[in-house]
C-alpha cells in the first residue's frame, strides 16, 4: 500500500507522450466546432478559400456534409459554413 | 487535394458501403470548379473504368476489409504521381498506385509493417505526412477506439517500408459513450460537456503545422455521446431518475428476443416508449468535436 502511494504520483507525472501540449477543443466564433448527430468529425487543415491561410474543414457522418471554418488570421476560426455543390450543401453518399 | 490534376482543389472521400452483398465501399470526389464551388459527388473509377474498390478476401459474402472508411491522396512511392491510400472497417490500409492525373490502378495492395498487414484496432484512417522530417511519408491514423497512431516509414521516399505502430495519443477507452454496458459496467453519468478533456472514440486525424511554429501538430476529430438534463430538471433528480431508468432498460434487453413480425413490432413500440420515458429527465446528444494537439 505504501509502495502504491509512492508510485502513483510518479506515474501520473510521467509524460503520456513526449510531443504534445494538452489537447484543446477547437472553437469557431464563440462555440465549439461540432458535428450534427451522430458526430464522427473528420478534420482537414487546408486553404479552402485560396486566401493564403489554411482553414478547418470538417466532414461528418450525417449526409456526408462538410463544414468549412475560415481562418480569420488572428488565431481564430469564423463560424462554419457548409461546403457547397452548386447552391446546396455538398453531400457525399454513404459516408461513414 | 487536386485529384485530377486540373489545378483546382477537389475533395476526396471514402464512403462506407454501396450496400451490395460484399458491402464494398466507394471512393467519391467533389470536383472543384474555378470560383470555389464544387460539382456533385462522383464515384472515383480506376483506370479500367470501373469503380475503385478495396480488395476483399475469399468468398462472396460481406467483407469488412472492403468497407471503406477514409481515403487519402499522396505520392506514396515518390514517382511523381498521386496515389491513393485507404482505410477500412477492419483497420488495415491499402494502396492504389497512381497512373497519372486522376488515374489509379484498379487493383490495390495492402500496406505491410514487419511483414504483416499494418493495422489499427478498427476503422483505419490514413493521413500521410513526413512526420519525422526525413524526406519520406509516414502514416498517422485514428481508430474506432479513439487515439492516434503512427507508422514511421523506415524505408525511403521511393521504397516505403513501415515500422511497427507507435501510439501518439492513447485510445479513449470508450469514454465516447457515456451510457451503456451491463449492470456491473454502467458508469455514473456526467452531464453536459464541460468534463471533456480530450477526444472520444472513432477518431479521424490530420497533421499540419497549425500554429505556424514550424512543428507538425495533430488535429483529431471524434464521436462522443453527451447527456444533458431535461429542461427544468436539476442534475441530482436527473441522475436518480436515470439510474432507475437504466435498470428498466437492462431488464428490457434481458427479455427473450421477439418472435414474428407482430412480436417485433410490439418490441419496437415498447422500446420507443422506454426511450420517450427518459426524455422527461435526460436527453442524449451524439456529436463530434475537433481537438488540437500542439507539438511541444
């Protein structure tokens, strides 16, 4: 029991992985980036609008839609907008 | 990524299954158009003009290795042509060699690590990037149980050879599902989302230098089920009622399976009534978030 007490803090203090800061849940505007039910967020970091700044694009299960969060250049993301095919949100059939 | 080499950004996606008997999934492309819009999704064909499909095992039944999860286009073998690397339900990875802009070999080969198929638990999720900055492409993947995993390319830019799987982010251990399990495993519910400290299950990854400090960071998408209290119900009351309801739910599922169409309809109605009963004090929300791991 004493041994456990001594070792637990050491285990907790050991780095889980050497390379990362603690994870941060991404926000767009004042809200967390979130998918429609049932979730399954698939992120991509790419310059979608061609303005020289990489944006966040997030695919989701429901209807295979993709939401684009534009990089506003100040370390923040704008509120998401659906990626469009024509004038409607693009849908990829059968997406997991 | 520019799949067809026309200089305009396209969107490439896997799609789970075409609902045929083998459950094989398709690859879909939203071809970009000048002006920033996209065409409707089109099935990606191989150079033989037939839809690209993941290779299957023997037999003609459902095959989880053919159910497509995620596709990634990159020049894996350094020949200057865009290849396709895809994940599947079973957790392995396969490679379609590129044959020029928008053209891919019809037959794929499974990627190996140490002579065995490279594999995460399930739902492989390839993202290829030069993680260790040695000039070749390494493979990072999410999985059905969460986490992020790295297969370092120990070969070269033109002859990739992957090493054993390394863990970048530990799997969540199932905390994506707040409810569920049998009597012994039923966890105490935590309401809302303030308790979330990292990704849940079913992770999807992307690697890039997000904060511009010259180091590759990790973006992780997930699936999580949250539980909220119903309007006007405090947490203590909701927790007590939920515990009682969970016992009823467990008893319900311990019933003998329904027989016949009438029996199934009765079972379905009773199940829906049970779920409706819960809405009076608690409501589930399934969603997905994106987590950023900045590299130290």
